[in-house]
C-alpha cells in the first residue's frame, strides 16, 4: 500500500489488552500502515508481541488509594496526556485505538484534544471502566460480544461487533480438526489460570480429575499451568492419584498445547475465551470472582449457552462439582466433538480483519465503515 497511514494503539499492560492490540498491529502492518504502541512499563516488555513496533511508555495512575492516590493518579494522567500530544504532533496518527486499561486514557485524551479520530475496543462482555469513561467521545466502539453490559443506550449507534483478535498461531488451529479421542487413546486435559496461574485450580482440579471414571483416569494426560508457590503441591496431588501430569509456571507453546487438548479447564478471561472459540475446544470455566464488574462471568455466557463450555462459580468449585460438570460436558468421543464444534461456532475468526477495516474507515471516506450493530437498549 503506497498511502500507508500512521496509527497509535493504546493498551493497558495485561495480556487481555495487549494480545488483541498486537493482532491488530500485525494486520495493519500487513496492509502497509505504520503502527506505534502506547502502554505502561509492563506492556512494552511483553515478550514477542511488539518486537517490530515502536513503543512508548506513558505515565498513567490508577484512581485508587483515597484522595492522595487520586491526586497522584490525576497528575500522572495529565503528564501522560502531555507526552501523548507531543508524540502525535510528530507521528501524526490518522486514528488512535484504545484497548482499555488506565494507560489508554491519557493517549485517548490527547487524541480528543487534537481532534484525532478515536476507536475503543472492548474485549469483555462488560464495558470496562476506561472505555465507559470515554465512550461518549470516541467515534466508534468495537465489541467482542453481541451483548455488552454497561453500554449506555445513547452509544449503541456507534457500536460495531468485530470479535476479539487472537494470535495467528491460535487462529491457525481453526483449520485443524478436533483431536480424535479413541476408546483406548490418551485423554488430554489442559489446565490454565491465565498468565498468573490460579491457585484454586491447583487446589481442586487434581482431586476432581481423580473422581472421573477409572477408564478415563487411567489414560489421562494433564498439562497444568500453576503458580510457582503451588508447583510442589500440585505435583504431589497428581502423583498421589497416579495421573500423569506436566506442571509448569509458563507454557511458551500454548497454541500447540491448545491444539493437543481434548478439554480445557481455565479462568474466563477475554483472551482465553477468544482462543477457545477460535480453536474450537470444550472447556470448564471458573470465572475470577474479583474481576471488575464480574466481567469474567459475563464472558462465559455465550459459549456456555451454546454448549461449548460449562461454567462453575468459584464458591461452588469443588472436586465433586468439577467431576460432575466434566461428565455433563461429555467424556465420550461424540459428545466432546459436539461440544468442540459448539465452542467453535462462537468464534469470530475475522476479528483482526474486521477491526482493521473499522480503523481504516474511521478517518477515510473512501473506505466504508462496517455497519453498526443494531440492538435494542436493555
């Protein structure tokens, strides 16, 4: 593309924000555009996501800790906005795209000041705090779900359903068949609590898997991502139940692990759901109860209603309940394959493409915007 434009992506420093931002960066770069990332110190150090992208750290505090904390955060936001304005005057972005998280706010505020077109992308099924704060000012709101809580009726006219972009290595799994589970074959289970692990999964899952029918337990192979402090405990539990298990704090080859799995037991973060539905893998989901606005529970509704997953509240997550829900999900070949297909039906594999189309169209009348999602206000 000879007339490539400049775009700024602004995202908080967690995987849930950074992964879709990286997927969009790759798509825009492939189209001949130039991309810069604005984040916090965590975000610019994310491994392998933005190696070829110019990155900038902006100060952005969280509004917590009482009046003194609010004052400090306000000062950081003002400083971040000032730095973003300086960046934009040199880089001259055609649009600024926010992915949520406090570091996105000063970048968007600077764009409002300079009258640069803006878009926010919401990964979860509940509109996040920063995105709620700016929703009235941005030009478009891209969503990952057809029904997003905390969205004001006045903003529905600029909502565009695109899905949640995932890494190419995960998207490629969509073209690979669900692994055949022969009667005497290995039954593979992947357990992951996200980038930080989840102690509750380490405490419950080994005992729950041990309660499954004997013919499954004897041929089970588990890969379990656990926190450092839980490693020894998890290893001892699986050994006591005579269940072969690989335990690690970090799985660098997660896409391949996902391809290998018959069932996934996981938290319900936005990226996890997006990857499960992209690849088509049935799951047992345990939403993080402390997640802001309980957004992880909201994230599970679509895939659970479709039959691609079972959801267990953390306060009800016991070994007995896990074993029961695993059997309801289906432990025979046909039932598991059916659940995998239902999970896959919830995927939106063209999310990066559709979001890039929206970005290109926001500042150019030559490229029509995708039609806004039309929904009745709740």
